[in-house]
């Protein structure tokens, strides 16, 4: 998947959107909020699968939960990497 940053509101949030890839539409917002322990990152994703009605069925049955797990795992990886860098 190829994406492009379409909005940058540093240091609060940025949005990336698919320009080429498997989805009909893929919009991913990353929001950063101060917290007691540092910074909390909130991901918001909206997407449309290709293939019309068949794609919508796949979204409901599998794709939505798969993407949720993927984003959670990615967030855990980024958190661990940031904590290693900060000492």
C-alpha cells in the first residue's frame, strides 16, 4: 500500500491516506494527546474495501477486526521502540 500524508497539525495529529493499494479508500488519523506518562497516540481508521457488496461483506466478517489487531500490534511496537530510545 502506498499512502500520502494529507494533513499535518504538528504536534497534535496527522492523517495519511492510501494513494495506491488494496482498498477502495483508506483514511488513517493519528492523534497525539499529553498524558501523565508522556503521550497517548490515538488511531482512527476509516476504509472501504473494493468489490462493492462482496467487499462490504468481507469488511464485516474479517477485515475490520484484522485491521484493529494490526493497529494495536503496531502501536505496541511503536511504544516499545520509543521507550527504548528515551532510555
